[in-house]
C-alpha cells in the first residue's frame, strides 16, 4: 500500500514518519503524474490559500478534486481540512469551516481531546487552526472541544482534523486513516 502526501507546503516529513510507523509506504506528490498508483493521499497543514495557489500552479488542483469527488481516500489536517470543506476548493466534506477559528499564531495551543472510539484522549496541537462550525447529516463528528467546536470528522472517503496529529507521537489518526478508510477502499489512482 502506498499513501501519497501532498508535498507543496506544510509538515510533509512529519506525515511521512507517522505513516511509516503505520507500516505503509509513502510517495511525495508534487505534480499530477505523482498521483499514479497511490491508495490514499494526505493533505497536510500549512496555509490553505497558498496550498490552493500551488495546486493550481502545479496543475494538481483539478486531478486532486476529481479524485476526491470519486471517493478516493483523503486525510486533511488543518489547512487540508479547510481545502476539503470549502465548496469552491476540493469540496470533499459537507461542512462550514471557520479559517483561523482560534485566532492568530499567538493563540495556538495544545489540548487533550476526547475522540470517538479512542480509549484515551488525543494530544491536539492547534496552530492557527480552523474548526467546523457545522456539518451535514452524512458527516460523522469524531471530536469536539468543550465549547462544541468540531475539530475532527469523517465523511465517506474523507478524514479531517483541525489540529496537527503529525506533530505528536500518537499515530492513532494515521492508523484510523490507513485501516478504516484506505483499507476499505478498492480505488487506486491511475
């Protein structure tokens, strides 16, 4: 199994390390031909507007959007969540996203998060993080903060987190992506 990691900006090497700990091979995605032969893709955090511009510049935007629309497994963290939830971007998750929902860089924080089906809290690292204000009926909320802000969710082939699981030592979200979403898909990019 090979999982692609969008390598235009963000915590690319950290996602590579997490996926290697899940015993899967990784492939860096920088151009459309890199999409060939992968079983899933991770869209890391970074700056969503910059990532979108880079996707367009590198001619990856339309091929990636088409994959998402055809139920290809995708895991978006932070900016990846923003791109997947925006209807004018990748439109892979039915939800309304609030960019930089917790404030500027200085309002970044860490918090233990209760996650559905996890036996112990997950260490969330929030850096200029977004959150989901609301989600559609087909979306499963996996985690909220005590104030009700949605910070992790999944819908069909899409898994998103508002925080950065790749900046922790905890591989549970990457395992969830590999074992529940990618392994249950029979789609391989062409």
